[in-house]
C-alpha cells in the first residue's frame, strides 16, 4: 500500500509526457490562430491578375496530387500546350542531412535554383528541438510557412479560447500536404464500410483495381501506376517513372532482416508475427528476436483479442531481404533507418511523400549518387507556393475565377491578392480548408447554388491517442517507423462478430525522442495552458524551460553529487530507456458522422469555422469511443498483467468543458462536410467529385468543371487510416475529369 501513491504519481508523470507531446503541435498554434483578428496581414489594395489555366488544383495533398498528376499526364499526352496550376499555401520540406541517394544536399539546392522556397525537417532530438518545433515548425501568424497546421473550432474570450467545439485538427502545411506529417499507413477499409448504402459509388466490380492502383500511386508514383497498367512502354522507361521503391511491411530492427512471416496453405506469406510456437502468453518464437520490440509485443498481445491483426503497409522505402539484389534496378535507394520520428520528418528521406512526385513532375530531379539528373516529367504543370485560396467564383461565360492571397517570402505579413481563371477547378485543400473555401464561396455569391448540405456529415473517424505505462515487456517507443502494426475489431476476420457500427482499429504509435525529456513536466504544463496561459510561443517556452530546470535539471545536478555511483543510472538514462516500458496507440472507429461545419462570426470572436454535432452531443460522447475504450481496457490488462490497468487519454480530462482551451478530441483524420451523394438533396458532389448545382435539373445537375477531391467527400466514417481510400477516389475522379475534358477520346 505504501507504494501505491508513488505508482500513481509516476503514471501521471508518464501520461503528462504524452499530453504535452501532442499539445505542443496544437495548443500554442490553436490559441494564436484564434487571435488572428488582432494581427491581420496587410493586403495590398491592388489585385494582380495571374493568367488563365486549363486546370487549377487547390491543394497538393493526396486528393490534389493524385488527381492533378492524372489530369496533367493526360494533357501532356495530347500535346496541346494546355497548362495546369497547383496552388499550395505552404512551402517545400526536405531533410537537412545527407542520405544514401543525396550525399551533399542536392535536392534542397536544386529546388532553390528553381526559385522554390525550402524548409528543413526538425532534426534535433534533445531540449533545443522543442524550441525548433514551437518557433519554426508550427504554423501561426508570423510563421505561415510552418509545417504543422492546427485548426481549432471555438470562440475567443478574455484569456484566449473561452469556448471550444470539442475538436481540434492537426494537418500538414507544405508541398505534399498531409503526406508530410502522416504515419505512412496504407490500409483499405473493410468491404462493409464501402458497401454502406450512403456511398453512391458504383465500383462496377473494379474496387480492387482502384485500390491496387492507389497502392502503386502512393508507393511508386502516379505516372508509374498509370503506365504500368497501360502497358505501352518498355521496362526501362517504366523504371524511370518510378519515384519510390513501393510499399513496405516494417517489422524488423533494421533493413534486410528476414521477418519470418508464417505462410498460408498456398505458401503465401501472412505478414504478421508467427503464433505457431509461442513459449508463453506474451513471448514469441525466437525467430522474431530481431523484430522491432514494439511490433513484437503489440502483435503478440493483440492476438489474444482479435484474429484480424498484422503488420501495416507503410509508404516508406525499405531494402529487400538478403540475399536479394541491393535494389530492383541496382541503384541505391533511401531506406527506413528505424529512427522513430516519421511525423517530425524523415531524416533518411525514405518516406514516400508526395513532394517527391511533384518535384519530378514539375521541376525534374537533380543529379544524385549514381543517378543522372532528369528533366521535368510534365512540363505543362506548375505549382505556386505560399498561396492561400479565399473564394471561387463561377464566371458568367463559363469557367471560374479563383481569388487567393500570395505571401512574400521575405516578409510573411506582406501579401498580395491575386486572381487566376480556369476552365476546370479541382478543390482539394483538405477536409477543413475545403469546407471553409466552399462555404465562403457559397455565402459570398461566388458559388450560390452549391447544395444546402454543404458542411454536413463531418466525421472524427474515431480518432484518439492513448498511452499505457509499465508494460510487462519493453517496447522502446523511439525505435522503428511511427506505426508498425494493427488490430481490427468487429470485422469479417476478427472472430468477435461483424458489426459495422462497432468496427474499430487499434494501431501502435511510436514516439520521437525529443519528447522523452518532458517526463514529469508535461502535465503541469498542459494544465497551465488549459487555464488560458501561454498565448505566445516565447511565453510557452519560458514556462517549459522553468519547469524542466526546476523539476529535472536541478534535481539531476544535485543527485550527481551523491557518492554512490550506482545511484546515478536513473539520472543519466537515455530517451530509449525513458520510454522503454510504455505503449502508445492510435485508434480509429466508425463514429456516427453527424457533425456540421458552419462559418464563424468574426465580430463575435469566432474561429473561421465552427463545428457541432447534429444531435447536440459532444463529439467525445459518440458511442464508438465507448467501444474503443472497452477494447483498450482488455488490451492493457494483457500488456501489463495487472487487473484494472487502463490506457490513458490525457486530452479527455484536460479538454472537457466549454471553458477549456484544449479539445478532448484531437484529430488527424477528419472526414466529410462535402460528402458525395446521388443528388444535391443529400450531398455536395457525386461519386466522381463533380459539384452539384442545386439550381439545375435533369441529367446534368452540375457546376460544369468544378470538382472536389479530398477527405471532405467521404460520406461516412471509415474506421481505418483514410489515405488509401482518398487516393483511390482521387485517381478515379482524375480519370473521370480526363474523360470530361476530352470527351472525344
């Protein structure tokens, strides 16, 4: 009994680490973003015309890049000199260190020589790295080039945010959109999700075709994926179109090790841990001794809860198992070095970010180690960075005018308003930005006949991030890619009964070393933020430094004076040791998808968008979160061997209540608001992303040439990472746009 309070204290301290770690990418930018009215950029009074394009794509994430590259490829094939422009509000991001392919920073230099603004991933794994994350990598007024964009819904008050709507969203800001900051998981939802009657998509027996095409497009390149299926070019030409090495299943501690997958009755590998010779309830076969510990422990424990588990498909390069050739074509390739920092930016540059494809398509590639320089793949395609779209207007004679602000690279507060016109517009700015742009366009009269269902059907996708301390086996959170493994529940193969409304997924989640130093100070820091303090980054960093010095640095220095050297180990333990017996998981599930966006009222202190559930409940009260928590409670007992052990969701306690600065449901997978449907009475776009014109009747009720292609069009929750589904829909929409653009073929 005497040790019980100490255990709770330690547990709270560990939980605080994770609370702070996610909050650092949100809370400061959250508060600052809601005070934009106090610091509006100065817009020059003149509007600069930007010319006419056949196609304008708004956004460079999965929806924009995959549909845009598909259309640009078709335009290039026809050779008519037509131009496609992609607008992106962020800049290019790449690694600051040398890699297998790029020994001397040629990529960054090449982009700058082409007049492109370049930023580097955060690369510091100690306390100074926190300053870099807050001051340089968070997007906020005065630092619009920041990598992490935080969207908060609520209303300002005397101490910052007086009311929040219960949800906050973290996304990517840069060329490549969400691919810059996601965990690389490439997974399809179960068939019963896509068979939901709410989905208007007629797959015509080709669902597997589109999802397989999406896997190739993400893992190797859009142009490669299309030409591979076209089959009209030679293998050598096809290899040159391949930007990355394809999807991987990362389970071993380093590259080229054999994971020893078990095999099915046909000899096909099953990409998960081999359970045929478990030595105990938790210890696997010795053949898996070279696995990443987190993957080994997660999958072995997960096998006791569901039969539907395994290793995720990751959009990360890896080398084939020995004794296979070094790479398919004999050339070097950047590969995963298991540094555990995917969401901060991959220093080995092994992640298959969309920026790689866009650079090759628009600018070409520089000369790299043993690889010659390549010219642009699609000369008719252009991309303009630091460009944020305000409104879209339908032109009386056809086509559209896009109004946007363009920021000066040297003086971020200096912006000019620009306009371009286009025959076709593809809106793919991401779930929240797309809803905001279209709501603003509808209300301002630019697109007055968009469906009245605009903003409806928002889904949290069951997102949560939860943590467990004192696991029986060491997991070493800082090793490996960000995610390695999954477990599915209430799916066809799970063994616990198929129930689409209760379907959910649990995935392991790594943790970068830079956050390990905050064990013990994250909870008081988070509570300080929740009370309305820390409205400036410098104030936040001052508080964090003071807590670190008073609670860690000074006590550590005092302990070093002790005469017994053996007592010093805890004082000088590494980040790997500090996170060795903890497990972090990300959850997703099928929530009811009944949220609604609306424009905020600036005069009342509202954020640009407000958000609420149609039934009046809080978002964290959705039934799926109860299902997820029930599963996690069972999982925690297996992992710890303790009855009553529980995962902790630090945001829930800190974020409840209208007066809190923090939202209890932080998301990375928002869906909906511009959902697809059979008619404008039920949704905003059709199955190909064509925007409905509610004033039109008959067989062609569309805004001709206006498409929406991103997470906002998904009509239900998915219950898994949405990237592959977005990619499949984007490729399918891109194919339809080509048919609409060139009906003669």
